[in-house]
């Protein structure tokens, strides 16, 4: 085998990896999720800020924060769970309902994935 094909064998997989990697600008956009008790919208901006809006029969609440990536994780710094789907007081406390927190997750197939609460998986429009 000549040197040229050997180089191609190394170069082509590297190009494929770089091509298929997600870049931060791919995360920018609006993600929505409709719950049986309201609708949540999270808009990620290119400057790494985000706007979170929750609307239900009681009105509209909003929140602002910052987003970033760390290794293979996606982090929303200042995220708020406006309304916990489970009304058990202990679970609501553990989920920090209504309080800003640092939320570490990942984005898969255009959706922000919440491991334990699939009903909180807003997807990109």
C-alpha cells in the first residue's frame, strides 16, 4: 500500500468525526414542551444567555440565565422548574420548584433531555 491511501485512512475518519460533532451554535434556538398543566419555552441565544417562559392557566412566568457546555454535558445556569409535575412536598423540595438552580443535562435529537422527568423534554422547533 502506498503512503497516499494510508493517509486517507487516517484523514477520512477524522473528517467524519469533526463533521458529525455538535457545535455550540447548533444548540441556539427555541425549545418547547407542552405539559398537561402548562407550556414551557426555552430560547438559547448565541451569547450563551437563555430565556425561559412558562405559561399556564394562572398566567405567564419568565426567567433568564446562562447556558454552556461542559465535556458532553449541557448546563443551564439559573434554570427554574416553575411547576413540578408531582405534587408530593418532598419531591417538590428536591426538585427546587420555583428556585434558580444549575441544571446539567444533555441535548439529544434536538431535545433537552431530563433523565427522570421525560415530560420536561422540550424539543427544538
